C-alpha cells in the first residue's frame, strides 16, 4: 500500500493523554482576549470528562510537554486546574496536527470562528493578525467565509481604543457605532466621544446610531421601511417610465438597501441611480417622493404598486448576485 501523502491533506492523529500538563499553552497564541467564567465548564469536566478533542501539534524537543496547544484552551485550562486540585483520573482526548506554527494559527482561528461565540474584539484582533501576515482583505474574507464589509468593520475596530472595543464586545454599544467612532475620531478622543454618544442616547442601544451620527457629524441613514416604501414609488412612477429591465431595477433596489444599512455611501447610491434613470426623472425632490409614498399607502388598489410590492417581497439577496 502506498504511503505517499496526498496533496492538500493535513496529517493528524487522535490520541488521549492522562496528564493535561503535557500540553503547552503559548501565551498570546489564542485569539481570545479572555476565557470567561470557567466554573460551569470545570464542573462539567469533573463530572463527565472532556468530550471534545483538544487540538495540538507535536513538540518533539520537549520531553515533559511534547504537545503545543492549537485550540481548546478553555477545556485544557479546566483540566489543568482540576489536576492541581488532585483530580488525577482525567482523560484528555487530543487531535494531533502535524503542522507548523503558521498553519496552526489558521486552524486555531477557524476553529474559534466556527463556534460563533467570539467577541467583536477577538474577531477584530484575529482579522488584524491575518492582515499583518500579508493577507489582503479579500483573501481574509475568503478564508473566513465572510463578506469584505464584515472584515473591514473588524479591522477598523481593531484600531479603536481599548474602551471602545470593550464597550462593543460587552454589547453596551452596537458594533457599527464603535466602528464609526474608530473611523472618524482621533485615538486620544475616542473614549470621550463614545461616552458622549452613550450619554446622549441615555444608554439605549436603539438610539445610539442617531446619537453617533449627530455627534460625529454624519448623515443619518434612512430606516429600511422608509427606503422600501420610497423604492416602491420610484419603481412605479419612474423606473417603469424609464423602461428599465428587471435586473436593472433589482440592482437599484439592492443598492438602496445597502445604502439604508450603511454598506454604501449616498454618493455611491446616487451614482448608480443617475446611471440607470434619466436625469430629468431624478430631479424630483425626495420630499415629493416620500409624500407620494404616503398617498399610495392609502390606495392599495393601485395595480402597479401592488405588483411591485409583491415582487420585492419575493426577492432574495442571492437574486442580485450576478
């Protein structure tokens, strides 16, 4: 039988050790800034043992600690603490990966991301670590199977002050607000700015976006409901007149929704709008469009609007991806 290694396959073994101290924990390797409260996990391990494999890589030069931790620091830390407390009958299942430190870091990161319980700060530090290794934003996005915007937000947060990152990670402040502060405020002023936003919003997360926009001098995005209603009247009264094809209409709808949630700027939205619709039809004031929406909302029998409304409700994000 051939023992030739297949390209793209990482060799690994599944073993078990009786002494958790045989595994080294390298400070700073884990992307997590904190392990959190381990009390319940430690009690569970004491009662039932470790059920999921701890990921390691070999360190043949170290006879006392022949393995280096890749992933599973919370479980291993609990096991090591129980060992020091006299619990000697622990069985630690390990999965040994024969990889270098760089590949081990990728395995650690992807394993943690799959668990979906990383804090925003941990995600930010992880994206920043990859970019410092020379990966582009698009390459990182592909690696973690997230959008470019998702990665860019974390990279911006990585440059924020410790206070801003902590407030975002704790859930006190929405991610987008923290990113806005990091992107639009000098580092020395970020703590004061984020506290002003929280104070103006009276601690209510639902009001922090508007408070952030006002304090930072940014234009407040329209709500999704208003955007969708405006799009309907634009579709009915303007896009139809312009005889646009279905996919062109959809592209404008998608761009408007991206603008509504802050993924594209007003300038980007208007640039596409002007490219799709004749200038004389774009000149209509926004206030008139919104007023027309209100009028149509009381007249659901309008066949054109009802038809477009039905089409919009059936659209999915994938419909816009060509």
